[in-house]
């Protein structure tokens, strides 16, 4: 159990203690002659330590790095002994199957994925939290019926599934029945069971960059395809989101993805290209807008946007934006006129959010159309006579 | 010495018992690319037609092959070196406080293909 989850550890520890008090754990359980115990091993906390062989290395006291898998864990696993290694959610299903029978469990779900699945539904969705649904429920039902849809009247854009090395699925796939096989086919995965709903204000290139950055730092760095592949992917994505993308970048990302999937040692490297591949597959036009037009269609990539004050809409110069600005980039020209000094602006968007709805005077524009340098009208100072 | 017979690339070859597949292949004149045993791997890349990189080269000569770390741990059993950090931050380092054990044998210097392992005055 990861060190960073103290509450989960406390709860599990208590459950183990209670089971021991009832005689359900330990030696000779309920006089049956059967002995069994549960022990919590605390991990120092690394994404890659969730990989099965890295997990075993960590429990053995070694660095949490994966090892080659030509020997099956069931034959030679932890401490070199046959090991049954499964996800906690898989174990949690076992008591129900034992008590209610396999037929009860198999009655739920799809051909290849039986039973139910717990998802962590978060992001731009009204009802966030853990949801348990039968396998095969459509993305649309999960996001709109269970999750209540996208708040603030924004348009649904995509749902990211499977954790950092999962993929994004666009609205055209909302009727996809969610199970292991269908998610894989669509270029994503079940993975951690995470579901992040994204609305129209999300940039897909920036999303890919975010996940690749995470994975580049969470890869163990042992095998070359994963470590160097992610390093190069991150550099390319950094460039594209900074408005320095060039023709051929998308093709190079695709080529790198294929190589990493083929040659990486463990599932982290093999699935790490998913965020890149799926965003290219479903949102290629956004990559092209960044590269060819130096434009971020969602208005997210800081280098490609600019904020400006619409003087006609800013009727009162209330100063809400001035107070919100952390870098003093908004200047008062006179009692009724405010202007954003582009050279100082860090494009955080605080002014855009702070401007009262009745004005909506802060405009978000493509960077190319912003006035540079900002002409600051000189105050006419009457010479004292 | 006892000889064993094995087949490499459809060719029947003989090698002393206990030798590695690489040694057996080399002995029979079969070339197997071995990056980590090759002292100048950039020259090797050229031999295979890789002359120009499409990627920005790293600012270091260290290819993170790990021979120095493994030699220190597995052969010398000194454990003076380790890999610090993970992912793209991974780099070989001296374990804190191991300066006393290290700097003596210098056997990892010759193993380093990039000539990156050098003695520092401190």
C-alpha cells in the first residue's frame, strides 16, 4: 500500500485487526486447521511500483524496477516462489463470487468482461466520485446518467480513461460499451479505472503533454525505449504547445509510439504512447492547428493565446481584473480605461475569470492577433503655469 | 577443454563448454551487434547507417548503460555507485558517504564507453 494513502492504510489496518479479533485471520482459523494472514507492506510510493514485477522487487526490499517477464509470476514470483498476484479490486470480487456463485457474477457484464467495475469519475462532470457499474455500460450512460453530464452548459469533448497511460475517447465514441476489450480497441484502456471528463476548454495537445510529462518522470528509466522515447516525446510536445512545432512532428510522434510499444520492457513503456496516439487519432486537427497556424483552438496553451480588454464592454473599469492579476500587468490608463501590458502578462487567465459576468470584457484571443507592444496612451499632463 | 556444438543462423558451430552465446558467435566469425560491449558505439551506429539523429542529442556522453553501477555492485561488491532518480532524471551517482571506498580501484573507468566516469578532485 502506498505511503501517500494514510487513510486507506488506517482503514485496512483496522479491518485486519478486527478480522483477527474474530478469529478470521491467523493460525487455525475457526478450528479448521487452515491458517492464513494478511500483512500490509508500505511502499515508498512510485507509479511504476504498481507494475507486477516492480511490486515484487519493492516488497523484497530492492529498487522498484520491473524485471523481464519470461518467467511467469505463478511459477517464480516473490522471493522466487510461485505467487498469486492480483489487483485489489479483483480480490474484492472473490467473496461475492464464493457466496453467490459464478453464474450470478457471470450474468453481469459482457462476453469478455464479467461482473461490475468501479470507476473514479472526475473532471468536468456534475457528480464526481467512485461509481460501480456493470461492465458494458456505455460511456454516455456513465458520463451523463451516472455523472450528470458536463456542468455550466459546456460541451462534452472527451473522456480520458485508464490513468496516465490511458487514452482519450471523443464524443463519437460515447456509445461504446465499456469493457476491457472495447477500451483497448478504441486506443485507451481500463487501466486504473480512472475516468476524467473533459469539456471544450481542454486542449488535447496540452493533455498529451501533461501525461507524457508525468510518465517521463515516473518511468523507472531502466530500459531505453521507455526512458528515451518519453524524453523525446516530451521535447516534441513541449515545442508544439509552445508554438514551435514543425511539419513532421506528428509523424515522428507516431513512429516513436510504435517503437515504444514494441520494445519497452514493461507495461509502463508499452502503454505510455496511449495519450499521444489517442489524441492524434481523434484530434489530429488540433495538432495541425498548433503546428501550422500556431493556434490553440481550446485557448489553453499559454504561448498561443493573449488576453485583451474590450474597451467597449469595459464600461465601468471596476478593477476586478487589476486586483486578480498577480503580476501587475493590467494598468489604469485613465479613470475609465484599463489595458493589459502584453510583455508582463503570464497568461494565467485570472483576469478572464475575475471579470464580472455582466461585462465579460476580458477577451481571450489567438496570440498572433494581440497588439504587440501594447500601445499605452500617454497621459496629457497640463503644464503648470 | 570440452567442446559443445550449437547452431547459430543455421550454421553448426563449436565452442568451449561454458562460453556465452556471444563468445561462441564471435569465435565462429558471426557478428552480433553488442552496444554495451562496444567501446565506441557511435562508430558502430555509423556502420549500420545511423549517421544523423532526428532528435536533439543529450548534453551528456553518458548513455546510462549502467555498466559502472553493475560492475561496482556485482563484480567488486562495493556498491559505491547507484542510479539516482528515475525516468528522464536517472543518472549514475556515488552513494553518499561512499567516497572512501571509491576512487581506489578505478576499474569502472575503462568500462565507460563515453569516457564519462572520471575522477573528481573532491
